[in-house]
C-alpha cells in the first residue's frame, strides 16, 4: 500500500463516520432510516478495512496510536448502540399500533436520543482527532516505508 493510499483510506474512514453522524441526526429529526449505522466496529466497513490491515497499521502508526484509534472507533460504535436501541430495537407492534402510529418515538425518547447524540459527537470529534494524528504520522514517514 502506498502512502497516498493509506492517507486516502484514513480520510475515507473519517468521511464515512461523519456521514453516519448526519444519518443519525436525520433519525433523530424523524426521518425514516432504512439502513441503520453498523452496531459494532467489525460490522463497519472502516473497521473491517482497519483490521484486515492490522500488521501494516501497527507498523506504520505504532502500537500506541493504532490502539488509540481502534479503541476510539470501538467506543464510537458502543455509544451508538444507545441511539440504535431507541429507534431500531425490535419492538412487537400490534396492528392498531402500526395503523395509529403509536410506534413513533415520544418526546422523552427524542430527548434521550439528543443526549446520546451529544455524547456520540464527542466520540466523533475524538475519533477524527486521532485519525488526523494518524494521517500526520503517515505523511511524516519516508516513502520507503510503503510499497
């Protein structure tokens, strides 16, 4: 993998998680979301890529930065579960509930979702900050470290 390919991959991961935040914000605003955000870091396209390149990432980023990035990514997904559970967790709905629309989130649920979203925004900021550190590390290395 070349230096520019690795930088592009990290930039893509940042972009994907920013898009997910936009999607989550739309959920809270009442838009229907067909394809919810991945619950686990290993269900996320970024996590799959990251862990399929573990050795390379550890060699390039160093073990400490690799682990910070991995743990931050994991925390992001773990905290997202709170929002997912509010909007997508399987709830048995009867015919009348579906017809009358009682299955929509109530005000208290929306308030909780907004609080969870604020926490997730902090996680996002931290994930992006660590990702930027990773990019700086990659850019600082000699091209000879890459294939």
